[in-house]
C-alpha cells in the first residue's frame, strides 16, 4: 500500500455504514496498516457507554433480512466487536470529535472504552498526513 495509513471520518449513524467501518478497520489492522477513526456527527452516540443500536436507513431496509441472515450463517460478529478485535490486532485509534461532543453535552466519561481520546479536527488532521482518507 502506498499510503502511511487509513483515516476514516465516521459521520453517519446508519447501521449499514458501520459494516464498512468495521471491515475496513479490521482488514487494515490485519495488514499492518495504521488506522485512525474520527467520530463525529450522527455517529457520535454509537461510541458512548449508553450507545443505541444503529438503525438501517429506509433505502437499505429491503436488504436487511438477507444481510442479517447472511451474517448469522457466517457467524459474523457485530460492528463493535469487529472494531474491538481490530484494535487488539493492530495500530487502531478511535477519536471522538471534541467540538461535536461539547455541542451535544458529552464528557470523556460518557464515552465507550473503545474510544482512545476526545480530540479536535486540527489534532486529527495533523496526525494523518500521508494517510488515505475515507468519509463514511
């Protein structure tokens, strides 16, 4: 791979977007590629201690039964467990946007243990030079 790492800006709160987050994070970690995830926007609640279950968007709902059945057949863990495994397997850091957290009244102690830190966009962007950037 030509880049120094993979940077994922996770903005969406739709369940179907957590699947590529998990798969890309785990794949990169297994390949020895550093991953930095910046959580903001609608994704923020899913990285808190009281995280809700992500819901699928209307346009994706027709695929949900087949997706759920296929994941069961493959005995595939959920997005959270996959990301947690990726963190154990490789150089994966998850950062929550400090500005967004402040706007919605979240404090560091509200965040799930999977989160490494609460940082600003400046910190995140200054630490991903040379990384491939994906916006989900």
